[in-house]
């Protein structure tokens, strides 16, 4: 079975209507060997804030060193987003294996009219994956209610009800009390239920749960709202015993990347839950909460104008968004609103009565409300100028065109609306290197096209090829237009038309792509914006934004200067500051464009270095290099060290952890300097850790996308965000070579690309042991430069400089 067949099988289960109760889920899990019975599970229920709270808890537990499974819904783009282990989404291979394991069982149950639903099956998938990955804690976001939700098949070790509002009244009850009563059934047997509910809802929760830990300004866990602090929201949390065992008092003072006073309560709930299930200290809580990014939840995507995405979908959630907006200074508010048909449209509209303009639109979902109906709700409840547009991207274009630099643009009403708008920043067009019929067929198959389709189109892919994800009706239009121009467009065999974006592989000459982009101008369904993305990716009529960086004129050579006793290749050689400066002078004379100074080894098994010790190692060297005619980079994972290095004269930040320190992106933006963001599973490398990739290149691109967005949202331009695929960091030698060979695909991120391969263990794949890797390093530099690397990071500058110069001399386009 192939991935598109397995995914289609799951999507087809949507034909079975939702039903209350856990019997079907329990039966399916029994068929799988009851994988949930050995898991430590936490259930997160509530009307608003479930996803944010679950993500915060996940982040804190990971910070404490635990392996964490996270199950949430809905997904923004890919069904695999719903199931994550240690931050990485479910692999395609795992989904296929799961469907293979359940297909006959589900078919048998369907013949009896008792097949599990889509949500029940995905819940079982999550628990099955968490069990086989042996996670320490499984965090489960409840779907609807609590008592009869599929996730309630587990016996939770801890649970919460974040908040309670009128929702799903046809299922849960007509009053807040009835809804709270249902949700409170997630209460664990041996610990207090954690809740931020108040008033009548809290009383109803107490009736069911009995023992509760309350979170709020005057709760058992006290939270204080410090207001907006730049791109974050300050929070102070104090609590006492939260698990019934009388543990000590505790406190947290940190910042949240999730903005809004309501997120303060969610952080309090997450902190209390974390202390119930793990030994977490204040540092774990503070760092974990600060790293809890959650797309589409008051996500600031731009500054001038202010652009915010928030998936609030009920009146209470929308009111909270409006209140959070009040913390920002802006002139006019331009709203892009799209909602599902079963929502309280007038209640949503009333929450935004301060809007100056509204563009009502219709997300590409079967359950979406018509834009005309939604527009009438806003005309009735606001004094805004209301317009309509059938598609979300087109509506966003209108709002952005209308807004002045001092205004605000808010996209809201549904996570589905936000997901479509977010593609403006998050979608990646991946250039493919296709130079044979075999490579063409492999690329097409990688887009989950059927065997027949791949065979028919393989001959048309041997020229310029781009892979990306679009909505189903966008895919159909692109296919028709490319065929009319003489090109080809292979479309994924996924047949879900409601929630999934589809993979497409576009195959055409540059001239055909240019004509396609021109034809997309003015088209609906977000196709005009997609045309602009095509021009930028392919460099059609786009002038590069040059800032004087050394990699703008060709491949730059970065010389490695390790001021450490234990680095894997040259540890101890330049530990003395005088020796380090002399080495830097040699590298500059040999042609280094950048000198990368590092004070902490990230070799496998290396011990972390305290920030003050790392700072003492690197700062004197950087101060001595500041007057040289070379750019100086600081190789560090710590924002504290980065600040000191920049003050000493460094020009570039090189972060092998991929912005693990939440302050790092803000330091780079504050100083307006480039930052290298590396893909790493662990830094330092954890020896022997098993890391699975479906396609190592596309998985790395996918996982770097959100890291790049973090830097961009901090205020950096993509020309300043340098991506590093992290050869050897959580990759085998074979996978590292795959990344090197397909390096051009990282260009789809729109960022400069750095390759760090010097003397690494990957060269054991070509029979070279440690100490025998000089020649293969130089050869790999040539490959990297030929594949479009902007920077190569090496120990031996002279030889690698020569390799780069030869590649560029042989390139007719470099003249």
C-alpha cells in the first residue's frame, strides 16, 4: 500500500457520522493489542485554548528531557500534523503501516454497520504510534466534550478543562453548566483535575471531578498577566501542591510567544499539569513555555502593517483576540473573516465591532459558510465597510492592499481560514534536479501520484520541475493551464477534498512557467498570489535584495575556528587566544570570507559548556578579529553568548540548535544580523539515536520551514536567515549524502544555504576513516558549490577555496 492509498482510506472514514462513546475506539485498540494501556496520558479538554495548552505542556515536558507524544486537531495542512513525537510529525511510512494493520478489521466492522469514525481511527493511530515510540508522556487534545470523546478511552494520569463556553450545543447541552459537566468527565482517578473554568462552569466541574486545582488570578495556581513585551507576553505563575501529594510551592516568571491574556491562564494550566506528571523545575517551565510556538494562534506574520492570524471560531475566542489586539498600536483594523456554517456568525462579528473594513470569504471546505451570508452578519453587527471575496488568499490580498503601514490586518473566524492564509508565508516550492527519465518518475512518485500517472508523465519532467502543495481546486487549475502551455502537472492521488492540501509536481520550461505566472494574475482562489511565489522561486523578473553579504556574489568559504579543548577535528589546537588569532589570520590569507568562532563542541556525546565559560573563550578572540577584513561568525546555541559576541564585533550568528533558545531570533533581529538556522534533532548529537525520515531532504525542508518563519516573524528578512541541513546531526552517512546531492531543493525556502561537511563521519560511506577525510571534504565542497551552496563551512580553507573557485570558473552563468 502506498501513502496516498492509506491516507485516502482514512479520509473515506468521514462518511461515518460522529457518535458519542468510546466503545468503537476501545474495540479498535483491542485489535491493535491495546497500545494505550501502558501509556502515561494527559487529556486536555475545554472550549478554547486546548491546542495552545497541549502545545505548552508538550514543550515543557520536552525541555525536562522527556519523550513526548502530542495529539491535536484539526490539522492546518497535512493529516500527519495531528500526531507528533518530540515535535516531529508522523511519518508517511508509519501511517501506511497503521492502515495495513487495521484495514481488514475496519472493513469487517463496516459490514456490520459499526466501523470506527475518522476521529476514532486517528485517535487510535496516535496511541498506537506513541506506544511503539515508547514515549514518556502522551498529551491528548480532546475533540468534543470529554465524557464521550474518543480520547477518553484512556485512563489519564492527569487532565484539565481549560475553559468552558457555549459550543456544540446540539451534542453537549444548551447551557455552560451542562457543557462543563460533560467536559469534567476527563478527571483522573488519582489526581485533581486542573481547570481555568470559573463561575457556574467551575461549580459544574467540581460536581463531577470533586478535587480540582483552579487556575486564575486568585486560583490555587495564581497567574499574573504582564502584558505584551515585543513579540511575547509576560507571565508570572505561582502555585503550591498540584498533585494531591503536598509538594512544595513553586513559581515561574517567563515570556510566552503565544500572545494574549487568555494564554496566561493556559500557561498556568500547562504548568500545573507538567508538575503532576513529571519532575520539572522552574527552568524547565520557563524555557518550555517560551518555546511553545503554535501556528495560527495570534500569530504575528508582519509588522508594517501588523498582520495577525488567529483561528478563533466562537464569540468568546474572538472577543479574546480583539482584546489582545488592543495591546498593539495601529490605526485602522482590516478584517479577513471566514467561518464554518455551524458557527455563531453574528456573535463572531460582534466581537470585532471596531473593524474599519471587513472582507468576508469562504474557506475551501464543504462546511464553510457562504461569504455573502457572513458579510450580512458583519453588516448587522459592525459599522465596517464590508466586501466579499470567494477565496481566502484573494481576500487577504484585498485587505493587504487596503491597509496602510500603520494599520492592522487580522485573519480569523476559523483555523481553516487561517491555514489557507498562512500559505502566503509557509508554502515552499521545492526545485527538483531531474536529469533523466528515472529521476523524473521518482520525483512524480514522491508526490504520491498513481503508478499509471507517473508512467504517463515521466518523459515530461526532464526540465524545470517544482514541487509544492496547493488546494484541490488550485491543483486542477494549474494542471489545466500547464497542459495548455505544453507543460505538465502531476497531482497527488489523495482524494480528500475537504481538509488536505495536495502535492503537485509542475514540469515546464522557464518560458512556460513565465507564461503560467502571467496567466495567474487576477485569477481567484489565491492563484494570483501563487503566481507571485512562482516568479520569486524561479527568479522571473525578480531583482535580488543585496546587503553586501559575502555569499551574494557566489559561494562563500567559512573557516572553522574552534576555541575548544574537545571539538572532533581540531579540539585543543587553538584553545589559546593567541593561537586562535594566528589561525584566523592564516584562514583569511587563504581566502576565507567568514571566520566562524566556536566555544562549545557539538560532537556526539559532548558535554554542554556553561554560558560564562563559553563567553570567556570566544569574546577575546572575536575582539581581536574585529579589525580584520573578514566577516566574523559566532557558533553558539546560547543567546547570552551571542549578545556578548555581537558586542565584541561578530557579524553573523550560527546556531546549530535551530533557534532552540527562544531569545536567539530576537537577538539577531535586534542587531539586524544574519543567523544560521540548522536542522538538528539534538545538539550536541546523541549517539545511536534512531531518527526516521520518509524523504530526508523534504522532511528537512518541512521542519526548517517553521524555524525560518520564527526568524522572519522576529523581523529578519529571508536573505538574512541562512539554512543549514545539518549533515551528520540526526542523519546517517547515506542521508547526509542525499542532502548534499539534492542541496538545490533547499532553495525552495527562499534563504541562503550553508553546508557544514568538513571531516565528518559521513565520509565513512566512501571508505574514509577519521584522519583520512581531507580529500573527500574538498570533493564535497565542489559538489556543494555546484549544487548552489551559498556558504561552505570547512577547516582547510585553502584547498576548499580552490574547489569553489574551480566550480565557479566552470559555470558560464558566473561570468
